[in-house]
């Protein structure tokens, strides 16, 4: 079996809302759907370091204390590492428009109506949001 690709994602929660990024329709993997911000864990990097770097690169924010959370994901080729993020410096901006063509805050009740990269992750996202402390 080929090695699985390590991915680190950030579940950003603020005032009970979840930040989701819409993947650009031209993306090779998971195009035209909503997803958490994140990306590949680079060689020599821990998943925690990767999620901090990805948030810096994709959102222009500095996250603090990302907390690992369990995340169900159906793609067997991926090794998912999800982190709950409730503290950061800066205002999230879409600074990678070739990766994401939209960035929005959603109430958890709205997530089920979205086309998600992997719908199997929805219960994990909702469970984590319910435990997120309000800022």
C-alpha cells in the first residue's frame, strides 16, 4: 500500500462560527467544495508546525495553541491531522486566491447544507465546535 499523504487542517472557531474555505474549481484535488484551511505536512515538519504555517500562508494569521482533535475523513490516501484553533493574531484573509475562491464564517447549523470536501468530517467538526470555548 502506498504511503498516505499527511495533511494538517485548522478548524478556526470564533464567536460560535466556523471558518470555511471554498476550494477553487481549478484545484486538482477536491475542487469546488468547502473545506477547512490546511495543507500538506512538509518533510521534517510536525503536523502542528504545518497547521501554523498553512494558516500563515493561506490566511495571514498567527495561530496560538492549536489543539489536536479527532477528525473522521473517508479518503484512505490521506493521514489527517486536524487542530481546533480558537486564538490567533490578525484577521483571516484569503491570501491564496488560486487555492480558495471564497472564505466565509458559517454557523454550525449551516455546514450540513454545504458541499464539503469530505462529508464524513462533518460530525467531527460539529463535535469540536461544541467544545470550543467562546473568545
